């Protein structure tokens, strides 16, 4: 096998709490991350010419060692002592610098893809250890599903899969730097922390009513002060039938959980046509248990057919 195609899925935060700040400036987080089905497509190919080459479908996105996938490939090849050349093609759909972990997910897909291409048989845990050196969200993007993330985001506890939910993503036409949001955050001044422990219980009970009405993100106040249109988008989503709506990560993307794909699509039209938002996507939450069940079934069928 010389080439492999992978889906690099984005994420939303169902909760995001900052519980402290370390001497080195990093923040201690407690957050529940949820993989979504909106994905970039990553194609990784072995090449005869040595080195790492990158292409993507956005004119302004780096295609050199500034692309996070370069760092992932470099790390993998170095750890594995592999000298073969690599070509990475990225088709981006996940909005960039939007609080959806698009870059981290691309990096995760490259690690997973290279592990398969070179049959290196690293465990998921070993790939996650490589990933954390590239970015705090990369281990989550390798693990995927519904996960409690603590530490700087790298201490992960998998949670039971939630049933698939309809998600609308609407990104205002602005860019927000994650670093500037955390810089503006004063941890002692946080007024309202999400109740992460109760939220985890609600996930275990599959209490969708609680899950949609008790989301919380302590970074919202900071980013909304800089960009008040985020609050408008949230209110519009609720007005158009969302069961809950919140900013993801450090923003500026707002997501809404809708009772049906139809209602999410209607709201999407409004944000595109009436508000002029360029990046609006209807998607759904990724159900890891369903995916693993399907894989088990395929493996069984394959075994049976080859008997
Ligand atoms: P997070 O939710 O983890 O904070 P994000 O959605 O805020 O992530 P990304 O989309 O990962 O942010 O992009 C952050 C920065 O990384 C951008 O400024 C972008 O130029 C750079 N970058 C490098 N490589 C990539 C990539 N493959 N995809 C997206 N951004 C990339």
C-alpha cells in the first residue's frame, strides 16, 4: 500500500472549564469534547523523493513546515527512523482557527495514516504520546468520541457514546486567536463554571434534556466581549429551534443542537442568506460505539467469507 485516505473529523466542546493557571502560563482545563462528522480529507502517499511535501485546497493555508501535519509527519518519521518521502494532500472543510480542532485532527490523521502505511503497529496510546508533542488536542483527535479532557487537554477519560445528534455550525466571518482569548481570561474572575461532574453523569444516563440545557464554556464571556455577534448567533439558533447553543473552544464558531436535520438546515439557510456567514455546516455528532460495532461486524463477515 502506497497511499491512504483518511477522514480527519472536527470537535465541539459540550463543556469547557478553566480550573487554574500554571506557572508556565498553561491553563488547567476540564472539558467534555465531542467528535463531529464534519471532516477534512487527508491523503498520505509514500514518494520516491525524500522529504515531506504538503498541498491543500486553501490558497492561504501553509503548505510548508508551518502546517501542523508537517510536524506530525516529521515526528512520526523521526521516531520510526523512516527515510521515505511523504506527500500529504489536505482537503479542508473544517473552518480554520474556529475552535473546532481542525489542525489537530489533520495531524492526528497523519499519525494514524503513517502507522498504517508503514505497518509500524504503534498502539493508539503510543500514537497519542507522539501527538501530545505536536498539540494538546491531538491525542483527543486520535481517540475520538465523547471524552472528558483534563490537564492541558491531554489527560483523557473516554465516556459512553451519545446517540447521534444534529449539529449546526455557524462561524462569524472573523478570526480569533486561541492565545489571545486565554491571555484575556482572568481565572479568579470566572463567574459561572459548568458542572462537569453532573454533565458526565448525564452522559452516562443519556439525559439529552440535561445535556442540551447545561452546556457551559467559560471562554464565551471573553470572546463575546471581543465579538458580540457570537451572542447574536447563539440567540438566533435558540429562536430557530435549537435545544441548546454554545461557542465551541475559544471560538468563534457557535454550534446548535437541533431536534432534526431539517430544522438545522432551515437555520443554516438563514445564517448563510440573511446574515452573510460564509462558513455554515449542518453535521452530526460522531457515534464511536456505532462505528466500532460496524467494524466488528465487517471483520466477522470478512472472516466468515474467507473460511
Ligand atoms: P482548536 O479548537 O484546537 O483551538 P482551532 O480550530 O482554533 O483549533 P485550527 O483550525 O487548528 O484552530 O488552526 C489554528 C492555526 O493553525 C491557524 O492559524 C492555521 O493557520 C494553522 N494551521 C496549520 N496547519 C493547519 C491545518 N492543517 N489545518 C488548520 N490550520 C492549520
